[in-house]
């Protein structure tokens, strides 16, 4: 069973502060993704990566940066957190195109 | 550009009835299509996928889906429905042969009344 772990699982951040969400997978998957889930919007793709040291912009990248320092790790960085970034964030990974996506448990972020 | 539409935000039905959750997509070439399920308080789990070949695909938990190129749809079906099927269901599209960008619909919340 693929394992994708996210940290922190829950966080309260102050507006204007920096937030880093981390994701670690142990299955040698090449592709990793960051999504946010909001009521009424479903899952929206923020950033993704299909190789270490390279990231791609998804559908809603503004206000977010991503970092893929190794195959196993993929971070999402909010340099200046805003109220509108309050959401649940999911990391996911998969081996290659067309394959099953494995999700982490989610990170609930509340910006106050 | 690629997009996925799930027109029904909520679907309610009685246990034992047949369920069909609608999904339509927009993409100019051959898509890869997926269904995922999210139970309350949990993360998302894979149900099934269509890549190529047989247009009716079977997945886990007794679900199946039919790919219809003629009307760009990939509806999820199960009969009979069980109360434990109550969850949120997401349809997703990947542009086949691309760099693996995977786009989800907004989801359909299914409530099965016992």
C-alpha cells in the first residue's frame, strides 16, 4: 500500500506569516501533487512535479510556491499567508501517467 | 485546456436503488478518466479508471463506469446502492500523454438513506 504522509495535519497561521506544508512518500513515485479542497470548489490543483528539482504550475498557483528537493519530498510554501488560503490541502503521488493517485490524509490550514 | 464538470452537487436516494453519478469532460484528445471517493473525514481513495479499450470499466466496491466519447461523459454506476456508499465522489481527467496534469471536478455528495 502506497504511503503518503503530510505534516502538519493541522495548523493555525497568522495573516502575512509563512507556512510550509510538507509531504513525504515512500514508494518511489515520480509524480507528486498538491491540491486544495474548499466547499463548492472540489479539488483544485496548485502545483505538481514529475521529477525531483522541478515543479509545474497547476490551475491555481498564485500565492503558493512548491519545492521538490528529492523524489520522496514535496513541499508547499505560502510566503505570505492570507485568509483566502484557509482550506484543506492534500498531497498525492503516483508512479507515472495514467496510474492511480495515492493521497495523504490532508492538512487543515486555518489562517486568522 | 481540460475541465471536468459534475453537474449534481448532491444526490440522495434510498438503499437498494440504482445510482448514477454524472461526469462530463472537456478535452480535445483522448482523455484518461478516473473516479475517486472521499468518505466523511477521510482522504480520497481510487475507485476506477478508463485509459483505453473497453468502454465499461469496473472498479472497487462494486462500482463501474461507462466512457462515452459521443457525449464526453464518464458516469459512475452501482446497483444496488448501500448506505455505506454515502460519500463524496470525484471525477478526474488527465490529458493522455501529457505531463500528467490531473484535474478534478467539484464532486458529488451522495446520501443513501436506509
